[in-house]
C-alpha cells in the first residue's frame, strides 16, 4: 500500500495507460500546426479551407474520443 | 422599443424562472447539505450532464464575444474552434480520475482534493483563492451578454432605467439559485440549449439564403481577415500566437471552479468519458456561430444607421444582435435574445455556486469555523452565492466594462497556475506541496508581468528566443515557469520530507 510519503505514481500499477489513448494527441498536433491550414483554398461550399478544416477537426476529435471509449470499455468488460 | 421582441423575451424569461424554482423538487434531496445544494447530489447522468456542461462551458458571453471577435479581427477570432477541439481529449483523460477520488473522499471542490492529496492547507487555500478571483470577472462578463441584448431590445442604455432590467434578471437568478442550488441551472440549461440551437441553425440557414450562399458572404470579406497573416522572417507571428492561445485556453478551461462543479456533479466517471465524446456537438454549434461574425460583416450592419447607436454603446459585441434584428422578424429576435440572456443565467448560476462551495469549504470551514455543522455549511454557501452575484452586479453597473474584460483575461492566466497541483497531482507524487506553492507564486507573478507589458490589452506575449520571436499565450508561458520552479524545488524538498497524503492508489481507478 503506497501512500502518504512515497514519491511515485498515483494509482500505481493498476493504472495501466491504454496505448489507444495516444491517438488523442492527434488533435493537438493538427491544431498546433497552423501553417498546414492557414489557407483560403480549397473552399468547401464557398467556405474557405481555414474554417471548414478546423470545424472538421471538431468531428474528428469527437470520433477519436469515441474510439478510445469503445476500446477501453470493451477491454474493461472482457 | 421593440415590443413584440420584448414580450416574447419576457415570456421565455418567465418560463425559465418558474423552472428554476421548480427545480428544487426535481430529483429530490436534502438541500440543507452542501453536496446536495452545490453538486445536485451527484445525481446527473449522461444526458443531464451533457446539457449542464454544455450550458456551463459555452456561455452567453461566448455567443456574443466570439462572433464579435471574428467581426472585428477576422481569422484570429476563430481560435475558439481549435480550443474546443482539444478540450475533450483533456476532459476524457484527466477528469474522470478527479471524479473518482472526489467521490471516494466526499470532496466538493478541487481544493478539497488538494487538501487531502497534499495535506497542505496553504496550497489548498492558494488554489481556492485563484478560483474565486478568476471566476468573479467571468460572472460579470455574463452580465455583459445580458446588457447587450437588453440594449438591442430598445431599452435605454443609461441611468437607473437602463440598469433595471439587468437588476431584475439578477434578483431572479439569485433567488432560484438560493432555493434550488445546482438543480436550477441543470434544468434551465435544457431550455437554453434548445433556444440556442434553434437560433444558430435558423441564422446559419437564413443568412446565406438572403445573401446568396456562403461563397457570396466570404467574397465580401477583405482577404486580410480570411486567414492569419503569414509571419515575417525572425518571428513566428500569429502562427504560434494562435496555436498557444487555443491550447493554453484548453488547459485552463477545466480548472475553473464552474467546470469542476459541473464535472463533480455527474453520477459516474463513465458519464464524464461519454460526455467527452458527445459534448463536441456544442463546439460544432460554436463553429457555426463564429461564422455569424462574417455574416454580420457581409451584411454591413455596422454601416446601417439604425444600429449606429448600438455599435456606439457596445462596440463589436453588437454585431450579432444587429444581425439578428436585421434578418429575423421581431418575434424571433425575441427568442434569440432570450436564448442569449438565459444562456447567461446558466453559467452565472453555476459559477456563483462553485465559488460559494470554494469559499465555504476551503476558507470558511477550513480557517474560520472548523466546528460548523453540515447544515450551517450549506447555509453559508447559499449566502456566499448571493454575495458573489451582488459583487458581479456592482462591478458591471459601477465600473467600466473594459475592467471586467481585462480581469477575465488575467483570470485565464491565473487559473492555469493551478494546473500543476491539480492535474499532475492526479498522476504523480513527485511534486512536493511547498514546491507547488512556490511554483504557483512564480507563475502568477510572471504571467501578470507579461500581461502588464502588454498593457492588459492582450495576452500574446512576444517571447524572444535565440534571435527568434515566438509570440505565445502568456498563460502557457507562465505555467511553464511555474512547472519548472515546482519540479526543481520538489527535487530539493523531497530530500527533506514529504507530504501527508490521505488518498490511496486505488482511489483513482
């Protein structure tokens, strides 16, 4: 039982970080890489790329979170 | 005076007032206990939490200010979208752990967690005070949202007659928060969201139809506003500014007391994880809403004589109300304005409850009256929620609006300084509480200094690094200083002694 004094991780070995969580870094990388989307073309239905691309990432990030949720909750049931 | 819109507005406002009082009966609990009054008794499932957090995080001020920023500054104002893209991975990974440990130990506030996790009441106090100070101007800003729509209804903007509608709205808010606690904003959030969705989708469909499609709207926008300026040599310009603003704001968001209150009121950690996947529906709406700023620009509402007075009084914040008045019939303008005003009540109620919880648990009970009973504790919290709201009201009525905006900007820089204690405290026992406290001091001082060099007008600090200028969000830079100080001192302090941690490893899983 490690608490109250030991210097180390909280949650110990039971906290097994799922590798699938790494895909949650993708939204950060995509959004931090501003030059990749700072453009007008290609437009979508008249909307410049800058705007529709970032709105698209709202959906992609939600999808990635949903994938992690599905994977983790399936393995929790197993 | 726009009577049709005003009547619709008042009717909808009356409806939510009734709901606010009725909420005391909903999912009944003993409202004489702090976790019942201030956290809804942890009874909120996936669906209610979705509405509650949606109403909590996407505030009325957001609805007015984000399109206003796009209207004024163009592409830079769109940073709210990448910001809301990255908040949900953070919510998914970090905050279910906080919920678990809070549930295990009966923590009502984040400072309760700090107190238990580090056994250091001074660090807990620092975190509580940061939350209180950062939230106060945020509540005041919600009032700015209400003021703008009341002005758009045609009420005079000055004198007692101008302030009266705002005072009435606040008395109502204070009364139902006092009686019903967190249940009131949770129930009202449902109505508010339906109205907001209705308004945004109507605008996103109606405006392009009137103006000839999105292509025609964007064709009217000057090219310089459509994208960020390409940085000149020697600086990363707005590229780093935009990215750090989005990511820094995202790390700050869930540290605000009202976010934590929304998270802790849910009925399980799974509710939070599921919400991290479904809350982005609000971000989608925010993205569309941001585009209303361009629509207002394309329609040229700033040049129309009938709105000149509104723009003079409220600046770019009047862009969306003017757009709504210009394209919708009066009755629908009433619906839209009610959506904004009710959208201000929900977060204002949650913020005042969250600050009341902090004050009561972590200042009053911890330092002033440790012997108080549970009923006394809930009573003090109810009174504290009133004091907080009266304070915010005085702020808006007697001080220039600019102060609230500047203080809220500083609030973002301050609240992020609690990130090392709260977020890393959930994962590692490496950090020593006194080191974290000194890191917090370093972060607050350096962040405030950076904002001061910008005359408190902006938060993008031009950092000079080996001959390259990297403009970035002051909150992010200052929290890195905080983290370095906390880590370095922890190495030293851990050699001397360690904190008294009452949380166990299995509390977090």
